[in-house]
């Protein structure tokens, strides 16, 4: 594991959604944040809300994060978000509505 990392990363395989920006691909997630590929450049410190699933976990996660790094690559913009808060919506809770 990279020495700079505080938390273990989990690879993402499902769709990551945001309110107004297209996410090309979800890369990985940890307790502290998420790495995603976006279709547009973002300013450092810019805030966004994201929704994602973790493989093997039936719950949906909704988080608010801020852009802490970004690098342009062939597929778009490789982007790191640091979570400000995160909420778990249990699959059972979705069925009650």
C-alpha cells in the first residue's frame, strides 16, 4: 500500500453518480474519500455530492466531498474527492417507501 494512504482502498465496479457531472468510471473508495474519472475539469476545493455502491454490499452510499486533486488523462479527469460526510441507505430501508 502507498505510504501516503491513511486508509485501505476498495475497488469500485458499479456506477458512481453525481448531481450534475458525468462520472466516466469509479476507481476506488476508502473511508476518507473516492477516486473517480470525470468528464470535465473541476477546481480544487469544489464540492460535489456522489452516490455509489461497494461490491458485496447491498447498501447505497451518498457522500458530500471536495476535490483534493485532479489530473487530465486520456479518458477524462482522474479525480480525488475527500469525504466531508457520508450516509448509508440500507437496501431494506428502500423497500419500506
